[in-house]
DNA sequence: TATGAATTGTTCTAAAATGAACAGTTAATA
DNA sequence: TATTAACTGTTCATTTTAGAACAATTCATA
């Protein structure tokens, strides 16, 4: 039980630690997205698409965890804005292949460079980190993320 | 410019790294909150209140970054459920002092112990971490969070 | 291959979250 | 002290997000 309490305490500390970063990330992303006429899911979808090149809507859902109705509506809006390309999958009339357009890439690049955006903020924070501190952080995050993924 | 690109790249890596944890945290918290009849802000408010004992609604806003209309409504619902105590501040008829009730504490304790909840998940992930790995993580998070806080 | 089950995405309705206008209170300063 | 400005919280209208029912397609297997 001593053991239990110890770990519970550490898990609470860890959760709070993530939360303190996370709430700031959300605050800044929400503002950045809104400033550029996007909702948070829309912005997230764009960043996922630039990373993965091509995804079906289903795969996009697995990566982002948004409800499929949210995805459907967000994707639809992005396509209407010409930021996303949507084309049927060969030999499959149910799934839909998504990819980012040039206009989408350009918008993300602009956002990326914005003074008060999340990238600039992280860029400053990251400058103070030692190389091994940085790599340990990524490694530990990966470990934790993998653990959380397993939960359903 | 070489320099710039390097840091930009690291900041993107870092952002993705946080996002991969964050999206899982949100997914699990959303489910846990819903299972216990709470919205995400409501759950977040309870956890903030258990940490800070007493807060005015204004202070709560500074800690959580929720819109004040969201706070007002969430707090109201929590008070109606008997999870939060709301009393006027002495010598100030504008501000309102908030504190968590016994019922609120009890609910959080229950949630805390739930099998598929965020605490248990973090508890498992944290077991594999070395002491110094854990402390370095907290330290680095703190550094990053402080940096982000400065952005407005 | 025919039939029922599972999958993928959309639509509609309801809930959650926000911004803006507002009311009441306190603070600043003339 | 009177008057204006700033602050704290609420309310209302709107936008955003999610859940549930649905349509269309594909898969499993009899």
C-alpha cells in the first residue's frame, strides 16, 4: 500500500505537469486557429495531413480521436475552403482518401511563422534545452503515449 | 538560417510529442468525466479546487484558462450538484470564494480509483520511469510551461 | 452467390463552450 | 464626494463538438 500511494502520488504529479503544459498549448492553438479562420479540429486535421500525406477519414480518426461526425464536418469545411483534397479510393466506394492541397500547405506555413503562435513559443522554450534533455523528453513522452494508447 | 531551421524542426518535434500524449489524455479524461456525469471543464475545475483549497472565480479562470462564461455555468452546475461551495468574499460584494465540498472530494477520489481512468493509466506508465527520468521530465515541463505562460 | 453482420461516412439533434452585451460593484481621480 | 473607468460575474445568442440514427458499401460465411 505504501507502494501504491507512492505511485499514485507520482501519477498525480505527472498528470498535473502535463496539464500545465497542455492548457497553455490549447489556449495558444485555439487563438491561432481562430485568427486564421479555423476551428481546433480543422487545424489539427491539417497538421495531421501534412505529416501523413494521404489518409482515409477512418485513419484520420484513429490518429486524432475526434468523433466521426466532427471529422466529417471539419473535413467538409476544409474541402470547401480548398485546403484539403478529397478523392475516392480506388476499388472501394466507401472509403475516402484525403490529402492536403498547396493552399493548405501554404496556410500552415503562414501559421507556423506567426509571431505569437505555438511554434514560435515552443521554438523559444526549446532553445534552452540541452540535447540529451530534449531527447530524453521525447523518449519519455513516447513511452507514456504508447501506454495511454493501449487504453482502448 | 541553418540555426533557425534546426530549432524550428525541434519545436515541431516537441509539439508533436506533446500532442501525442495530450490527445490521449483528453480522450480518457473526456470519457471519465462523462461516465461520472461531468463535462471536461467541470472535472478540471474540481481538480483545480482540490489543489488550491480556496479560489475566487477570477483566480480559477487564471489557472484553467476557460472562458468566464464557461466558468460561470460550470461552477453553477457544480454548486447545484453539491460538489462545490460558493460563498461571498468578506468585504467584497463582487468576488466569490469557491471551495470543494466533502461530496466533491469523495467524487474525485472515486474517479481517481477507476480502473480505466487517467490516473490508473498514468500510474502504470510512471512505474517504468527511473527516478531521475521522472524528475527531469517534471523539470523540463515546468520550464516549458513557464515559457508558454509568458505568451499573454 | 445470397444473406446477415460489420464498416465507413453523413445527417440531424442535442449538448458543450464561447463571445458579447450586460448588471452590479469597486477603484481611480477630479 | 461625484463621476468615470475598470473589474467580476451572469445571461443570452451563436458556434463548435459529439452522439445517435441513418444510408451506402463491403465483408463473412452459409
